[in-house]
């Protein structure tokens, strides 16, 4: 009989322990990237119609916004406020219908990502604490949760990268200088490309120059008398002069013949 009582008592204690563990509502913040903290809640309740959550963030960072869980339906009401003076974030979610549930079958609720940045522009360590939480059950009854707990790591770091990228660092080497017996590196060729001209471009430039010279020669030719035509003019003048002398000589001969002929006819008539 005593053995049965001890077994029964042990079972009751075991169930009580399980009940006590499940009674805790756990906040599990996770930093998935720099300046982002994922807000996850785990409930003992199988149904949650609405939550009113209050978080406190360290004073050396500033909350810049929240990226809501994309799985929320459009009918879910989402609202948040941020008190920059007291570093308090209030988050409110509500389905508006007891047939819709904020938590999944395991009692988990992923609210979204809280975005933060450093207040002084320097790398800062910070925490996200849960200070209060109220839920609305299927009977539209508001329940204040007092069994709040932080799960996992709650220490985060906002990293500020003040290093200058390699490509933006000023070069300490003097330009166009290289060590003896050292070939220029590939980077030097890329940074200081030679001004070699493309053969086609050079040919085009020469063609342009030749065309320009031809135009200049044409202009000069139009302005100056053509030297090549002068010998032709001289020859023409010589031929013309020769023709004039021959013509004059022919006229004189014909005139003399006419005079002789007239004188012979005159004599014949006299006889």
C-alpha cells in the first residue's frame, strides 16, 4: 500500500513539474544579421487571438523599425510604438476572430525582426528584455502573463565597420615608377593604360590628314595660276604668230600675181 502511495505521489510531482515548465512563456530573441533581432515567443496556450507585448532595449542602440512576419494574413492587425526616451517598444497583434490563431501547433509565434542601430555611430553591445505580456484567449478574455522568461542568448552586438575598403585606400606608391628588373604588374597596366592607337584609328587619322591636305592643295590650285598650262599657251602663241606670217606672205604673193596678171592683160589690149 505504501508503495502504491509513493508511486502515486511521484506521478503527481512529475506532472506538476511538467505543468510548471509548460506554464512559462518564453521570449527567444535571435540576431539573424547585424542590426536585426528576430522576436520569437513560445506559449503554453494552444490558442492566442491577440498579444500586447512590451520590450526594453539597451540605451546605446536605437530602434529604427520592425519587419513583420510575412506569414501574417492581411486580416491580422499589426502595430508597434517606440519610446526613444525610455527605450521601450510596444507591439500589438490581433486576429480579430477566434477562428484564427497567432501561434502554430507547437505554440510558437514569430513576430518579426526588430531593426536597431548604434546611437553614437560606434560598435555597441545591447540586449532585448521582455517586461510585460498580455494575451487574449478564445473566449476574448485578456490574460496578463507573469511567467515570462528569456530563452537562449540575449547578448547582441551592433557592428560598425570603420575600415576603408582596399580599393578606396590611397596608394602610397609613386605613379610611373617601378623597381629595377621588375616587370609592371597587371594592376599597373589596368590603372595606367597606354595610349597605343588602334591601327584602324591611325589609318583613319591618316586618311583624314590626307583629305585635309588635298583640300588645301585644291584651294591653292584655285587661287594660283596653273603652271602646267603655261607651256601650252606659249606654244599656241608661237603657232599663231607663225600662221600670221604665212598668211601675210601668202597675201603678198597673191597680190604680186594679181598685179602681174593685170599688167599682162593691159599690154595685150594695147598691142
